[in-house]
């Protein structure tokens, strides 16, 4: 199971789910504490800003971030849940969760995975650059980008509600 949340809900979500693996997609200078039950080797920190093109003083999502993300996701043993978070739990984290699903389920239809994301989170507005980079890295030939466009922008919110996405057939999507 993949759980998605905001930075403010990180510790609560990790505790509630029993997760032992965490992916953080937040600005590099954001001060936060890794949950104590998550070993540093089970935590991927991607210091990047929630932007779609180069901006002075900011870190734009890049190809190497996608390779780090996919290496980490493929190394996740899936015995306990994975938590993916960003600052608000709306853009970077939902894009990374969608990318992770596409990487872990290479034969699944991109549109169905995007719909699964929308059903789980009405506020999800995946960062389009992260989706495009993931699409290219996975060789999905634009299908991920097109699929995300079909679900549209999520409902406006300051912070997304934590939610989960199933990775295997026996799991069910839900909001926490």
C-alpha cells in the first residue's frame, strides 16, 4: 500500500500505517524530522521545489530525481506500507505516488491508475513536470501525461487529506 500525506501529517501517517519506508519531496531547506521508526536507509529525500520550469534559486524536478525515485520504489520490499509526502500532500507527492504505481504496475492502464488516484484524493493535482519525467523514464510514450490530464485539476485545498493507493489486487484505496 502507498500512503500519501502532507508534511504536517507525516508522523501521524507513519504511526497509523506502520510504514517503514518514506519518500520526502520537499524544498531542500525545509526543516523536518524523519519519523524515528524509519531507518535512514529507508528514507529517500528528494529536495525539489513544486515548480514545472527552471526558476532562479529553486530546484526543478529533474530526470535524476525520477531515477532515484524508481530505484527506491523498486527496492521497497512491500512488507510494510510506503509513505510519500510533500509539503501539502497535493502536487509533488501525488505525482510521485502515481509514478510509483506506474513503475510497480507496468502492465496497468495509465488512465485507470489516474482514476484510482482521483477516487482516492479529490484534491490531488499531480505536478505535471514530475509526471512527464516519470512518463519518459518509464517509456510510457506520453500516456501518463495524457491520463493525468483526463482527471483534471483537483479541488482547491491548502492541505490534502491523507489517502492510500493499493499496489496489489487485494488492497483497497481509501482516505485515512
